[in-house]
């Protein structure tokens, strides 16, 4: 039902379903939408809670440079992005 309504309203299905959306610019910048919370935050690891999973970003000099209740921007050098169930 949600996907059908999203299609009718021309809203992306991932956003209508509350899924996390992660956009990477190379290996030095990430933009995350629809996250639920920050579970861990160090300069080497950032663990985010999503609706149905967790996302782990690993690397060097990681820093959250901007955030609101549902979106954030992360800078640093990413080695790995993992989805955890």
C-alpha cells in the first residue's frame, strides 16, 4: 500500500518506506537521510540505526559535519560501509 501511494504521489519508494538513503561522494563524503539515531561515534567508526537495519561506516578522521533529526553529512576517508541486520 505504501509503495503504491508513493508511486501515485511521485515520492521515492525508499523515502516513503522510511529506509535509510546513503549517498557517497568518492570515499571522503557521505550524506545520510532517514536515520533513526547514532549508536557509536568515533573518528574511526560511525554506527547508525535505521528503520530495519544498522549501517556501519569505517575509516579514518570521520566527522559528522552537519546533522538534523533525519539527515547528516559525514566527512573523512571511508574504508568500508556495511549494512548490519
